[in-house]
């Protein structure tokens, strides 16, 4: 008789059908994710495991165990910088340019220390953050030590997932084989490698908001915000009202933000020309939607970071930060 593979027990727990299956406990997911990170799982098992979790939807305890296991594999530099805001970017853009990048760069120039981390290339036809940053002349971090140095020097760093965790990047790229996103797309956003005080999460499907909030609470994250962003990225959709669910000092709060523009201003951008992204930053192109998306995103971050007492105050400060930006990006591209 063939001996059972050690990982089979975890597939069985979640895959025995509607009456016998159950979610994994924190410790079970920690053990299962540890085996995944160490490469101790067969491809067939991996596909089954990921697909079952995707169909059923992950629970916060599973998120806690998964993130704990991933964090154990990350080797931090000896001197970790103080980081204000962790900004995951995992979806890519297909309807609008990544205006949120201009928001992040303007905030970095204003003194906010930002670690942006994310992935690319897992879904055809999307424009990913790394491509846009390279177009703007912003270097990608080649290691966490490199990222730490960039944050100290410029207040901004982008860490590709393939640098942060090559195994997680491999798993995300399985989408082209298994056909659906995996739990990694949810839980990788919570890694927060430099333990930033604030985290800005986003979801494409609103029902995932609770998973983000409750997992963050279990991880001990005191301050985070999650909202439905443009294309799944942390970018304000200025033509829509946005419900922002947050943790403030560990307690849940909700805030409804009103639209900034009429719905007619958000027609799909068919070209996604990065030259226009740069032109808006340089002030060579006036673009109503872009300006609203940028300042609206800055405002959400300021409110999360408790640097504004109200929505109106946040938006006024955001407009000032955008107006005061240094159009010479060489300081961040250093």
C-alpha cells in the first residue's frame, strides 16, 4: 500500500464535501503553508488545495496561519527602516492608468515613508505597477536590503513579489494553469514586510472586505483600510461612492465617501499610454479624472493615517500635496 503524502491530510480537511469538510485552523494552515513554502507539496495537491479554498472562500484563521508561515521565510535586513504605509499592488490595471502610483509618489515627496509590494504578469492584458514605475524611471528593489535603502533615501520602494517571496510568485502564476486566482492574491497583501504602521488594502469583490479586516485583526495590525478600488488596485474611483472599512487602534470603523465626479468621466481608457501618466505628473496634461483619482487616493491614505480630521479635510490636504509635488522625479529615482 502506498503511504499517504503528509500534505494529503490538509486537502482532506477542506475537501471532504459539504457535510464533512471544514476550514483549517490557524495551526493547520501554518503547517500546510510551511510545507508549501518549503516546496514539499506535489503540484496536483497544490492545485486541489488552492481551488478548494478559492471556491469556499478563505477564513481569517487560515489567513493568519498562511501569513505567519510566509513571514517566517522572509529574511529582513539588519537595519529595518521605519515605514509609515504598506501599499500592496497585485491586480494590475486594464480600464484606467495606474493613477495611484502618482498618489504614492506625491505622498513620498511629502514625507510619508511607503513600501509598495506586488506582483505582475499573472493576467494577460493588464498593465502592472512594475512596468509603470520603470517607465517613470523609478527603480525596483532587487532585495529587501535594497528596498530599505531606497526608503531611507527617497521615502519610497517597490518590492516585486518575486523578490519578497519567489514561491508566492510561482503560485500566483499558476492562474494560467488552474484558471482562477488563489488565496495568495488575498494573503500576500498582508505580508507587510517592514511592519508598517498603516496598511492600505483593496478588493475587487466586496465580500472579501471582512476577510481582510478580520485577518488583519488576528495578525495584530492596528491600523488598516480596505475598500473596493479601481480594477482591484488601491485607487479611488472618483465617480463612485466608496465604502472604506478600517481598523483604527484595532477597532473597526466604516466611512462612506461621496463621489467626486459624474459617472460619465470614467470611460474606459483603451490605450493605457504611460506617456499620459508622465504628462499628468509633469503638469503638461490637465486630466479631470486623473487628478480626482490621484487626490482622492491621497485623501483615503491621509484619513487612514489620521492626518486629517474629516473627509473634507483629507481632500483639501490631498489637493495641496498634489499641487506641491516636485515634478522632477529624480529625487525618488535616485
